[in-house]
């Protein structure tokens, strides 16, 4: 089974549309799943959630989804300085104000974790485990610089074994590592990359006798997304983040 995994869309409808079109054009994808954070930072929270629903794309709750659904005090986002903290709070307040009751209900119904069995539940084959941040909380950042010991602890918490794949997002930076036969894959971000590449990202994972991981980047109408942000009440910095792949000062 070959799965296309999309994560961290963050209400960026042009990026989501481009990624889904790219997936549709492929002949080697059997199923599509999302790993959460459908809303936040861009002005299409309801439209992005509606498109996911219309395509019957299953997935898990990101921190932005669960906090928005439950009216939590903040989005559970990480920030490095006071300005980032201010921007995070502005985005969360805007999202909570503009998200519809229907979208909020949909976000609240997303599960924390999904277990997929590519070979079927009738055989003891490999599993693909989908989470957003970590097995304990969807707010924990599982970054590439985490040591192997941390990954093994997460695998133990999930109950996975050699041959299984754990897929997650949240950091907006794609990476893949195999430890003791267990594959750990960060899918990157569709709508708000932070690795210096402005293009929308997703991953295609083949889970079977062997595991293969393909990271895909897709060009999209980033000018449309940036313009819509600047024309909204959202901070203009969010438009610059899209244009630079999360690295201010970078040239696209």
C-alpha cells in the first residue's frame, strides 16, 4: 500500500488544492490521510476543512485543531521570542473568531491517533501509525535533532516494532530516520513550510515487505495566499513566512 500523507495545512487553501491535484495526477497512491493542523495562520480555515471533508480524507487532530475545537486558552504553539508569541496569539484569536460551528465540530471529532494495517488486520503485518506531534501530546515537537533514544522511547509508548512506520508532523520540517527497523517520518507541511522551501510538501510512503519514503514538493499560487493574508486582519508576517519558506530574508 502506498499512502500520501499531508500535514499542517494551516488554512492555506491554494497549497492544499495544489497538493491534492498533484496526488490525483499520480497513479501509485492508494489512500490519502492527513496528520492535523488544518487551521490557523491563513484565511481559509472553513474552506480547507470543508475540502478535506468533501474528499473523505481521514486523519488525526493537530494541536491547532483540538485547541480551536475546545476553546483552549492558547494554540499550543512554540515561539522563540515575544513577537512570535504575540503573532501566535493573534492567529489563534482570528481563527477562533472566524471558524464556523460546523468546522469546529469537525475538528473536535478528529481522533488523536490512527493505526493503519496495509496488509489487513487478518495478518500480523506492518503498521502505519499516524499522530500529529508525539504519542503523549499533540503539542510536543518531535524534531530531527532528537536523539535515537527519544525516538525509541516514543516507539515503546506506541507499542510499535520493527517493520512499522510512525508518521507525524507539527514541526513543518520533513525528515526520515530508521532505528532498529522502525521508521520515523516527519511529513513536513502543506501550508506553512519552515525549512526554507516555500513549496507545499507532503510524503508518499510505501509500507509492505520494505518501506520506502518519498518527499514531494509542489509549487502553488503562493502570491494568492500571501495576498489574501495581507488583505485580511491577520498579521502580514504570515504572508512573508509563506513567501520565504519560514526563513525571513530568504529569496524565493
